[in-house]
């Protein structure tokens, strides 16, 4: 057990830091906040992000764990941790590649043919092409395998019809990963097939959704007779669910990783400055205990993430453990944000930055976090995953097992 | 960076678990609890033979010369087994006090016999309900003599000597006293968890000597408590994991409404939450063990984090253990109450979670 860098890791860290120092500016207190969760980024920001990604790719610092043939450097999980730690100290553009790098890439690496991998991965890595995910539907969220978008074989192509929802950044994406039903007569999970779709294909219509925080980062995506070449199928026909699981496992890790802990430093800072009736907030016994609870829980999440990394570097596969990080981490951030607002007293209800320092940030997060608790698996789905996959507890009794998908009930019986 | 125990340490852990399983430690715990013995002599001599009692005592004093990571691994197993032995008193508290501040002569006098399990030591820091250990200590030490009383003292009736805090001319000091000398009286207290007995120690003009310098007692005590906090957190972690495993097995075997209760989301989700809590406590304990063995500058914060996380994980697991077992969980016959008692005992021994939370904030403010 050693929480410090090994000599090799220390050398690597120096190398990473030197490159970042030469190519980016260090973060300073008072820097403008990064973009809001679920906010649609504008064209200029997208270009800036692409340039930064290309710069990293040219120097060999993009997706460093990916194999060299796709532009990575075959780095170890620990090296990736070091890269992420160091990069987080620098001012970098917002990251529209999270879904592509975090979910689509690993899925293509696991299930794509060598030709498909060569076609998509290098441009995904370099930021030249941006990717999105087309999984959820209005009638299929937690019960994703209940999706109804159809894919019908037509010669060497598939014709897709239906509706997807919660697609981040669909407007500016070049490619999407799609799961669709090719066989409604098969039982639910067996009738699914996985595709890569060109987002500029005729028949795709994108409509933004307005979220509770006013942002429009997510979209509805409609498919009207969209043709997808069979060469863009990922995995076998009927193997879609297995392929999707790879994506979902990686998604939980990505969403969990959004939580960085800067919120806690801000909360400590606020408590140290804020005057309450009896003195500074940080001297109030109730406030102190609450802060301690948050710190202990946060440390627990952070250290568990590191322990998971150790397991990875010892050759163990990433598993359902990432569910813990998302389940606990995101819920915790929601609590911290809510507490930040309450700590400000009545003033916590105003969003005026001039009047109440930090206030707007707590409010903003408090409005963003309910979305994160749902994205990539709701708290309830994550608990099921932990219970069934890690703790090996029996699955919930189900009424859709062994039934042809078309016969599964979708609403109350008609009277 | 490597956030895991080594293969050798894991091997040590397996051996320890096998030994404690062979001894049927839960039945032994129940036996001690029901018969009001002071501790299990069989387990204690086994632990001595295996070198556990001198785990971190240097070999010049007859110890095994392991490190704190090895001791942490053993603590987890002792906790997992709910072993009814004075391990924490003798090893985490008394031995640590001597290693930290004992004179060469004191080390020579106590450590070899501690390592061999021939004598048992303990520490006594508290005197009154509600007060923190350093608050208004009324026990006095002057001219080599001790007057006052300490309670509750873990294993106070089984111990041969005690390390305690006492007020002296130069402030709070750490003092050591043999318990078989004139003027010392040890009496048993009624206890919430009789498998880990507590005592009242009274000193009337009893012979004692300083450990470390006079007036240094507060600092030394804090240091001893930080170390003990990490090791106790491992005991809590081990016990929480065992309670969790037993509860999981029960929920799989118990049927209701024609299916295992472990198939209901109400139970699955509760178990999932407990698992998360225990896993996070485990991570924090590892951090604490590492700080204890390699980086004293981080121990202050790491000890608080490990201690709080493990206290809360074990407390909630032991509470849910009874709840998930249902009616039988509330019977004397089932083992749930052994865990329930031990959880509360361990979470208030060495200072309750609330006091560690305040220390955590103090220490973070000092760093900032």
C-alpha cells in the first residue's frame, strides 16, 4: 500500500505537468466557472474544445490509455489518474467528448471489427468527430431493454424508425451509437441490435428539450426511415443488449467522475467567511458536524475510486463498482449544494451574484443535480446493479420474462 | 500508487481468519458475554503464539517487528471475529503509549511481556460522562504518587498495568501504574457489551511514574488516540463486513410471500446502501493505515476520516442487521445483538463520532 507516486509515476507526473505548463494556463481562484451541466455549448466553445483536443492528440496526450494504433499511448490506469489529476489544475475548455471518449470509444474497442475501429476511433480520439448516445426512449428509461425504435433489414442496410430521448449534444455530433429492436417477436433483450449512425443521415430530426434549470443540453431525436449500412452494425444481430452493457458500465464511471470535489472546498471557504448569529459559520457546532459528514463521505468516494483504480491496474476488469461512485457521489453533491443554499440563510433564495457570493453557484448545481441522479442509471437502478451483480442477490420477480416483446404490457389494461 | 494490501499481508489476513474461524469466535464471544469472564484465555494465548500481540513491537523487545499495515490487517480480523480479548487495550493503547514515549527502561520492563501475552496493559483517559478525555482531569500525579479515579477503563479488571492521564504541576501528564500495587482498586462496571468488560480504577496514593515528559500528556494522548482510532476503525470495518455477510446470507435463505426476502427491492436496496457505506469505510481505513505506517503528517486527518466512516458503517450495519432478520434478530439466541452491542461500544470508545468530527474540522482548518 502506497498512496504516493512510485519513482516511475513521479517521473510521468513531471512530464505531464511540463507539457500542461507549456500548453495551458493554471487555474486561479476566481476563474470563471466551467459550463453548466446539461447546457448546450455554442459553436465557438465547440471549436475551442476541438482545438484543445487536437493539440493533446498531436502531442500524444489524448485518451492516453487507448492503444497507440488509435492515437493513444497504451498508458496504465494509474497514469490516467495522474493525467486527470494534473489536467484538472489547468484551465481547459469544456469537454463535449465525454460521451465519445468515455462510452462510445470503449464500446467500439470491445465489440467493433478491426475495420470499424480504424474507421472511427482515431477521429474520435483527436476530437475531429464528436459522438452521442441514442439509448433512452420516452417509454424506455430505467427499463432500457423495453425500447421500441425498430430496425428492419433492407438489403445491405437497415431502416430505422422511432424516437430517442436525452441525447446530449445531438445538434453538433457527427456520429451516434444506437440500440434498436430488430425482432419484436423475440423476448425483450434478445430482439436488440446495436448500430453506429451518421447523425447527418436523411430522416433524422433533432428537437431540444428544456430542462428544469433552463438549459437545453439534451434532445429528442426522431428517426424517420433512416438508412444505416449493415457495415455500421456493432456486434451480431441480436447481440445489442450485451454491447449496450459495455456502454452503460462505462457511462456510470464517466458520470461518477464528473464529481470532482471542488464543491467541498467552496463550502469550507463559505463557512469560514460567513457570519451567523453566534459568530462564524465554521465555529457553529451543527455546521461543523455537517461539514465533517460531507468531508468523510467525499473522502470515501474519492478513495474508493482510487482503490478501484488499483484493482484495474492489477489487471481486474472495470465492473459494477463504478455504480457506487455515481450513486453516492452525485447524491452527496446534491446534498452539499442544498446545504450551501441553506447556509446562506434567506439570502440563499436569491441568485444575484452581487448580493450573495457563491449563491448562484449553489442554486445552479442544486438545479443540475437531479438530472445527474437520473442520467446513466437512476439511484434505484444502480442499487439493483449493486445488489444483483456485486452482492449476487436474486433478480426482482418479472412479468416480461420469456414473453415475446410485442406481448409485454405497456400500460394499464383498457376498461 | 497502490491502494491495496500486499500479497504477504493478505496471506497474514487469511491465516488470522482461519485461526479465528477454527476457534468458532462468535460462540466464544457469546460464552464470555454470558459467563461474564474477563476475556477468552484460549483466544488470547493463541493470539500471543501467532505473534499478534507484539505485531509492531521491535524484535529487540521480543516483538514480531511487523508494521502497522500488518497490525491493521489483524485488527480487521479481530473485529470480524468479535474476538472477546483485550487486544485493543493492550496492543493499540498500552503498547503504543510505551512505543511512543516510554523510557528504554520502561520498554524493557513491559514490552517483552506484552509481546508474549504474559501481561495485559490498558489506557485510562476518561473520568466523567460527556466530557472529552482532556477536559478537567481530576486525577492528580505528584511526587510519584497518584490520586483519583478513572472510568470506564476497558479491560481494567483484567489488566496488569495502566497508562493514564493525570494533572500534575506542569499540566496534563501521561503516567503509568501497575495495578497490583497498594492503593489501586479495580472494580467491574455493569456494561452494555459484557464481551468487552469495563472497570473503574481508583488510585489512593498509588505508586506511579511518568511516561514521557511532564506536561506532555495532552499531546501524547492525542497521538495515541489517533493511532488507536485507525486500528479500531479496522476492527469496526471487519465487524461490519461480517455482520453484512451474515445478514445477506439470512436474507437469501429466508422466504416470505413465496420468494427469498433478498429478492425484494426494499431489502436489496438497503443491502446495496450498506455495502456502499462499508466499501467507503474500507477505503478510508486503508488511507488511515497508510498514513499510520508511512506519513505521520496525514495521520491527523486520516484517523478522523477512518474513525468516523467505520463507526457509522458498523453502527448502521448492526442496526439494519436486526431489522432485516426480523423477529428472530431480536432474540438472545441469534448473534445479531453481539454485533449491535459491539458496534455501539466501539463507536463511543476513544471518543464518539461527534468529537472526531469536530477534531476533523479543527485539523483541516489548521492545515488551511
